[in-house]
């Protein structure tokens, strides 16, 4: 950046810091939107806030909130950090509803209907049939509404519409929120749906609103209520000061990663190489496990060359959950498995963990069959959430057991054997050790289904869910000397984690979809391109279904993937088919 450009950039930022009205800050990945927003927060706090007031940061993902918290620890003086309230939209809406949902006719004590439990209700309905034309889906939507109004169990998708209804109906609640938050900063404002944005509009008359946005990172515009019109809506409803930080990049400032991402977006990839970007073309006939190991090695060497150290966090990004699972399987292959973490659909793991928690609860010999029936019901729920037909059979077995008839099926006998063995166990009171003991018993049965349950429990702990669970179970043990109501403890821990838990990017290799990477950053990124059949011929997985030339949606998604890296991005793709977005470029 030239001296003149630096001066212009400083003037732009000062304009925001001095602004008394609403503002819209537009900029590309790593352009400094978060940094200037934090400075704005510090200025507002320095001007004086009343006791109980704070600056509210709202973002969509826990990962983004965690990243914001890390930035605040580096940039905001200690004395002022306590006046920053960083939340996801879900946690903000949950706080509103927990305190005031009774005004909507709901019970005063709300509980979260976890996504895993939702899937028990609709898992058997295929995704293509989840629409208002399907009576079965409509029935589920009505049941979900009933659960909220009558039982106080609210699904995540009902947070925003009910928070909106609350703010629309109660001027008192609006006043309370605006008094507490004189400044509200909305991160990734381009991705706010109609309900979330309307909530912000209702608070705008009394709170200053600063929106941070990048329309070219709007990769969730396939979801209802999210589209390019959001930026126009922000401009028309707020009449904000508009600040454009452009495509300047501070995340990977010594590289051309952001430049490459922008060139991909604009369809103007140059023929020469980009600093911090490389391309690894491979023969698709070679084993994927070998290719992935080679790619990880290449990426680490590139990071070390650029920074003097190996990368602590590596992401392997792909287009679908099925592809991510395939990559994970390849990395696990012998003789040299690559340790990694797969970001997966957690519903199954959470529901099977409820089964494990049930095994921890005190058991009596005289309740043997009742325990068996409950265990089968819990396992059936996990299957039902995944839409698997085995759920029906397992539920039928549970009903038979409750009538005193134990089916002769090998799986039922295995579950009963687990219950008998667990009942004879003397737990230690150490939740970690006892959780491991439960997994060991499950694996010892040799039953394929129960071994898979044990694997799911490993996943749950691997993704930092274990800390809250252990703390809750430990508290119960200290109080009761046994794991009383372990399932309730588990559900409470998972609910807190869903709403409150910040998710720092763990070290090591992670495998996930591009959409799951939104809001995250890593030392290095491998973006995996695959060949797939589009019904007629082989096509590049970088081109999304239904996207036509010039592939603007696909380019936006690929740009997000590329710009997650701080030091180096590696594009991994087969020599055939050629990608119309990346092309045969020598990177």
C-alpha cells in the first residue's frame, strides 16, 4: 500500500469513528471490517456508557464470535472488554425469549428443542419433500409450534420469528434492549434473513446500528429470505454512512490469496502465479489417500517456507458432506492414518450420547426389561433422526419388551447384555473415565451397531462437547454420589454449547464443507475439487448444481474457501475434467 493509499484508508476509518448515525461498512475478506468495528466500539465506550450498558456485536456463527473475541483480546484495552457483548443471533434471540416469551403465551421456563431432537420428528422426511405441499411436513411444523406454545420447547428456526413477534408487540422490550445496547454492530449483515433484519430495524430508532458486509461472501443466498436485496434494504431503511474498505487484505497481507480470490470472483484469473497459492493436479486413478497425504505435505512445506514454521491449523474444504466423509475415510486408511477432525452432522452423535448417559444412570435388577425398552427407544430415536428404516424395527422391539416379550434378535440380546454389564459396574465418579468405560462395554459386544454408537461418542468429545458434559456429570456425582438424571445433565450441557459455546478452531487437520468454513480462518487451506456426473457428463465440483456460466454463485463460494487461509491455499484437483472457473492455470 502506498503512502497516499494508507492516508486515504485512515481517513475512511476516521469517518466511521466520528459517525453518530447508522453506518454500513463494506469490504472483502481480511479488509479490516472487524478491526475498525472494534475501534468504533472502543470510541463509543470511551465517550461514556451507563451502568449495565454495553456494545453488542452480533454474528451468525460461534466461530465468528470466537474469532471476534480473540481480536478483542488483542486490540481492546482490558478495562473496556467487559463492556463488549459478543453474541450469535441465536444467543441474542434466546436471551430475549427466555426472559419475555411468556408475553407470547409460551410457558415461562423455556427449553431448547435441540436440532437432534428435531430430526427425530422429521428425519424420515426426505429433504426434497420438506415443503408446504407435503402434509407430513406441514404436520411436523404444526407440532413444532405446539411444542413451543404449550410445552415451552423451542426449535432454533423459531428463535428469529418469535423474537421478531416479541419486539413488534412490546415497546417495553424494545426499550429495554435499546437502553442496554446503545451501539449494535451486525457482522456479515448481508446474510441476515428477513426476520433477523426486521429485528434490527425495530431497534434502529433508539440504537446506533453499524453493519459489516461483503455481498460477495453471501453464500447462503439459497436459503429463504437471504439475497442481494439485503444490502439495498439496509441502505433504504437506515440511510447509513457508507464506507467501502475495498479488497485490501490484512488476514494474509504478505500473500496474494485475497487477490486470487477476487480474480476468481471476477473471472479474470491471470496466467502467472499468485504468492501464497498453488495448484496440485493429480491422476484420479491414483488412491485418494495417497493424494491427500501428498497435498497435506505440500501445504505444510509451503506454509513453512512463507512463515518459518509449520501450520498449526489446516483445513481441507470440499463441496458436500458426503465428500467430506469420503476424505475423512481416506485419511484414516492404513498404514499411515492422518490424525484429523471431521465436522459432521452431529445429530446422530448427540442422540446416541443420550443413550450413553442413560447407561450411566443408576440401574436396578428388577427394572431390567424397562431399562431395555428405554435403551431401544433411545437408539431408535437416533436412527429415526438419520432417516434410517431400522428405527421402525427397533421401536417395535421396544414396544414388545414393554409388554414383557423380549425379541430373539441378536441386537436386542447385545443391548440387554450391555445393560446387565453396566448395572454391575462400579463407576468411579470421574465422568471422563466412566464415559470411556461405557464405550469399552459397547465395543466389547462385537455388535456392529453398538460399535458405531461408541464411535459417535468419540466424535462428540472430539468436538469440544465433552468439557461441559463432564462438568455437569461431575457436579451431579458430588451431590448424589451417582449419575442421577444424567440425560438431563447432558441435554443442558448440549443446549448451552449450542447457544453459548464459542468455537475456537482446534489445531491440526480439519475436514469440512466450504459452507461450514464460513467465518473461520486457518494457517493453510486445501480446497478439494472433484469430478462428478451432472447427468450428462463429468463436471467440476467447483460448479454448483444449477449454476450456469459465468457461474457467479460458484465463484462466490470458491472465493470464500480460498480466503480462509492466512499463509497458503492449495487447490487440489484432478487433471480431468478441466474446471471452467479455475481452468488450466499454472498457479
